[in-house]
């Protein structure tokens, strides 16, 4: 009986270890598009103020190869852009944001991805979203984004980012 319990325990441990390691190849912060995974490392938040009964906040989530130089981004890398509208003039709030053609609370009116995009000469791949959702969870200074954007060709830009956003002006 002891051997059966031990065998069952070892099987359970092996099962948990296998499935907990299964996603180790996917980065913590990433987006997937067209079968490829792109790592993300830093997030930035830009305020645009009141707009049609909501507050306009733009978010840029970038790979480590893009740098913010105090004026704009430089380098060549990957980027997610979200033009979000919230209920707060103080920043993003927890909620589900849906794509819309008009600005209102808990919507986004523009979004997309830049893939291997050179910010200096504006070359590379840009993929615009025409639909989708963005789930935002704010916990203290940290923000979790889980997004599923739909492109004009019916493909998806799906990913997540969890981190502190740097405010830019």
C-alpha cells in the first residue's frame, strides 16, 4: 500500500512539474501574431486629457530593443500601441475595454502592433487592429494588460504585459 501511495505521489509531482514547465518558452510579457511570439519589456503611459466624457490615455508596450529618449522612441524592435479611454483623470482603471469607433469610458479607438519596427526611419511591419478587447487590472503601481486584438485580415494580436508604466509627456 505504501508503494502505491508513493507511486501515486510521484506521478502527481511529475504531472505538476511537466505542466508547470510547459509554458517556460513563452516570455512573461509578450504578444503573439501570425504564429510568432514577440517579447515585451517596458510600458509607457501618455495622458491626453478629457475627451468626449472619458479620459484619453495612450499606452506603448515595447521590447527591450526600443528605448524612450525623453522625446520619443528610438531603435528597432516590437511595440504594442493602445489608445484607451477611462473613467479617471488620474490614470488607467481596472476593467474590460472594447474596441469602438467613438470614444467613451472603457473603450479603445486605436490599437496595433509594430514588428521589427525601426522607430528612427519608420520602417518595418505595422499591423492595425479593427476590433477586440483589452482586460486591465490595476494593483497599486502595477498594471496587467491581457489583450486580444483583431486585425483587418481576421488574424489576432494576443498577449499580456504586467509591470509598472512610465509616464511620458
